[in-house]
């Protein structure tokens, strides 16, 4: 099963580029340009990972994380600039703009989440 990712950005060019990059890696990607599109996309799908781009303002990241948390148990990866304050409500943070680093981070996060989900399922079935 291919992982489903919601990628959110306020930069349309970056959104297109990152979506293409993730799709080339075999992920099923929904993208959202801005807060409203992210809200609508979140309610439409069952995602394995939420990725918040660098271009999203801090307050909007806070609001989006709250929405994602209310609608899903999927992990959240937030991309940050070095000088920005990091939200403690996000699961993972990446400071690099390097695409290869982003892809490694995403693969690791999805692997960890899949292992966690499998362990929970095994625990429930043996109980």
C-alpha cells in the first residue's frame, strides 16, 4: 500500500515541485495551497503523513496542526527555517531545504509510523 501524504504550502511553485518529487518516489500526494485548501483536503482523506512547508506562517501552522490532530492520528512533519520558533505540538521538524534530506526524513517517519501501527494491531489481536 502506498503512503498518502498531504503537503501544505503557501508557495505555489514549491508546492508543485514538492508534490512532483514525492509522487516520483511513489507516494500518493494531495497538495493544498493555503489554509482553506488544507482544511478541505484534511477532511477528504485518510493520510499517513502531513507535511507543512516553510512558507506557512507560525500562527497558521498552529491552527493546521490542531485541525490535523482532531482529524487524524497521522504524524506531522513541519519544515522550518533556522531562525523560527518551533511548535512543540508537531511530531517532526526538518530544517533543511535539501530534497534528498526531506525524502529520507519522510521515509523514516513513515517507516516508524507503520511499525507503530503494526505493533498496535498485534497487541489488539492478541488481547
